[in-house]
């Protein structure tokens, strides 16, 4: 079975890959928070952010096609969520559509808000993709633990990543079995069959989770995964964090004084 691993390019050797996972978590976390608080619609701010992320992408050596494909999976959801804002936001009208039942008005403020939300989601998604693509998932979990992330959340992430591929295998086998037995091409039987498959997959996942939990308890599981990597801060880690902080501070300065 073919699986799309989150940390597919984590074994590469690049300046971003060699950074301490804790520093990468803090650095990319600062990037996401700062992007959310910025007015990305400003041309100067957008250009500076694009330049900063371009440098990070080149330094990570992760293929640009991979990053764009992953981002295009998530960004359309933010587009759908914000699609109604140009019609709902009050402001200066730039386009009117008169229908027989309702009149729609697109405002300049609504367009700016829509663009702002989509741009922020795009940059935030790229930050997450770079973080997960340059860090092995076990190292990422241990870095979260070192930064005092809630233990329950770490366990949820750990087991989710371990068994999501098992669930995917189950679904792909069910899908292959369904295809080999299907003789109709109408859309309604397909939807009905898909809903039944999802229900069966949920029941199988629940039963598997119970079996795995009992098996782990019988083997003395105490609520933590025995994985102990050695994290050591280096000069390059401090340089990376300083560059992120200085770059974000410069972009904020440009936003306030020239945005």
C-alpha cells in the first residue's frame, strides 16, 4: 500500500534538518503566530513574508512541488470558509449582482479580508509542512514533551500517527473489494456503499483500539513511549532563532510604518 508519510523527507541533510527539534518548534510556532497577527494584504508585508518563506524552503531542500501539493490539500478549505466574506463584509461596494430574489454586493473590505485569511492560512500551512518534513515524528513528539506540552496530547499524536496507516490500509482493502464486486455506475448506490464502508471502518477501528490498549496494558505500558533522543543546543540553533525573530520584527516594523 502507498502511504503519504508526514515526515517523508525528514532523513535529508540540510541546515533546517540539522536544527534542534525544540528550536524548530519554537521558531515555526513564532512564524505562525506572527503571520496570524499581521496584515498580510499589504504588498510590502506579503513580499517580505514570501521572501522569508522562500529562504526557509530553499534551506530545507524539501522539493517545492511536495510543499505546494501538501498546501493545496489544506488551503481550499480556508478558501471555502472565507468565500462568503466579500458578500457579507460591510464597506465600499465594488460590484453588485441583482438576482430575482436577492441582491449581492461585493465590498472592497470583504475582498481584503478574504485575501488576508487565505494568505495567512497559506503561510501557516507552509510553516507546518516545513516543520514536519524536516523533523522525524518521534523527535517532534519528544520536543513537544521537552517543551512541557500536555502529556495526553502527545500520546494522542503518537498513537494517531502509528495507527492511521493501519486504518488507511483497511480502507484501501475495503475499497478494492468493493470495486471488484461493483457492477453499477449510478452515483446514489456509490454514496450508500461509501457510507456503509465508513461505518464498518469506524467499528473495526474501535475494536482494534480496544485490542491494542489491552495488549499494551498487559505488557506494562505506563503512559509514555520509551524513546530518548539527545537534544543539544548548538550555535546554529541560536542563529536560526535569532534570524526568525529579527526577520519578524523587521516585517512588523514595515507593517506599522509603511503598510
